[in-house]
C-alpha cells in the first residue's frame, strides 16, 4: 500500500463569501472548513476536518444536514463514499429530538439508524451551541479514489444543494437532479497512483465483505452494530436448537465453515498480509429463560473459537468476542420486513414490554399464540447463530 499511495495530503480550504440566495439557502453559506486532511492509515484512508459552524443559524422548526462525500465522476456510480452526516437542528426540532432519543422507540429501533447516519447531532441555535466540529472518518482505500474529489453536501429539504471542497475555495451550487463538476479532480498522485499488484488481503476483501482492514474504531463500531441486530457484511454460522457445537451439515454451515478456514489460512500464509483480529458475535433465539440463553450464546462463541483454533493458526489474543444473548433486535427486524399476521401488535409487545416483565409470554398469549407459532417456525432458526464473523487484517511492511 505504501508503494502506491502517497502518505499524506492536505486539502486547503478558505472561508467563502456569502451569496444572496434567499433565507433558506443562507444557512449553507455561513459554514466554512478551515482545515481538511486525508492520510493513509494501514489499508484505509483517514479523513479529518475542522468544520466551522459558528455562523450557522437554523430556524426553530428546521434542520440542516451536511454529508461529506468522496466521489469520482470518471469511474461510474459505484465510485462514491458517503460518510456519516452532521445534523444541526433549530430550537423546537432539537427539543423534539431530545424527547425522541429518550424514548423506548429510539433505544430499541432507531438507535442503529442514528449511529449509521449521523456523526453528530447538534444545536444550530443559541449562544451555547458548538462553534466547530472536529470531524473524522475512516474508509477502505480504493483505486477510484485517485481521481476523486471531496464534497460537503448540505440539505434541509432534499433540494440537492452541494458544497464542494476545492483547492483554495469553497463553492455552493444549486442543482436540480444532477451534480455539476464544481471542483477540479484531485491529481492522481495526491491519493493513489497505479499499483503493480494487489495484495492477497486486498484481493480477498474485494470479494468478501466480512474481511476488512484492521481499525480499532471499526471493531468498536461493529460491536455497536451487533448490539442493534445488524449482521450485514458478515459471515454467519448457525446452530441447531439448544446446541453449541459447530455442525457443518446444518443449514449453509458447510460452505461458511470452509470459507472462513480457507481465508484465515490464506491471509496468514501470505507474505504481504496477516490476520490481526477476528470478531465473533454469539446469539440465541428468544425461547426459554433469559439467563440460560445468555449462557447458550456464550457457549456458542466458545464452540466457534475452538473450531477456528483447531483448523487455523488463530490464537486467543486475536479473538474479539461479543455475547448478544437473546437476539431480539434481529427478530424485530425480521418481523418488520415480513407479512406476519398481527404485525403491529407483535412489534408493540417487543417495543414496550421488557424481558423481565414477560415479553415472550405476552407474545405466546397474543391471539392464542398464532403469531408466536409462526415466529418459532420461520424466525427462530435464523436467530441461533454465534457465527457473526468479521476478519480484520494488516498489510506487512515491505
């Protein structure tokens, strides 16, 4: 990676002047970015920005959001990386947001959405509001970034306003459905130059989404996603009812087990890369007593750890573990996407009845147990996995 990516580059930005484009748009042209830097961090690109919002004033019933976007118009629609947003709220909007985040609905459902979308949610009014935002994000380095540019897109109504960051100036352009080329492309050597060959780890990570560059912050974030029932971009291994033994003949485990063994062994055998961490998340379905299910999830984690240590060179210190216990978050997502009868009543029980107050019993009693029987038959088997697996690698220094 060191051979084809410049170690460090800086985008210099200055405060831009105000344009007379109406009251609604005026909120955008008071923002400035006095400092923006990107650097190589292992096999990832790290972005840091200082965003000055001191002069932004959001009216009481409005919100304004800013989305940093790294994009290359030369490489097609896939050559774009949208980073977590910053959301500024007016007085009434912020008070409504505070009530929302203290609600059960937010804690049980919307928390994962907020964590996924927003870097920060801030007051956009008053003398006590934050003056600057120290923004940071990490994303995997990709070839298309050599011709990319960084945009800071602002929106309060879905109108498509774009703040584009260009060397030496910050430009606002009002567009309808298409984005004009506001800023010049970053020169090739500023990010990525041609590379002779990809490493073993890079080739694998392009095909397998559960393999990614090592970053402590990414592991923390992935654990937070697990807590909210998010298992996308991971390898899953399932367990039969009440079992903690890895069974390669159960569901699609044969393919998954073979894949994880093959990938870890390839990474460890490569001269240019190595496995740093393997994250394993364990869960159980909701039937039965909570304490028992929590222990069952822990046993499944241990069973999978033993399986990996028997078939690869993975050591204990390379394992990151997460015990999710009863997998209510994933169950709720499944129900929400399904056409199950009495869906609203089922979701209401999950959202408002605690486990200790008999949530499962309430489900079993609902409509003489009809929705519970459906859930048990079609959803429970998919909740019995400890095989949430992600592999994090580093490139060996050449």
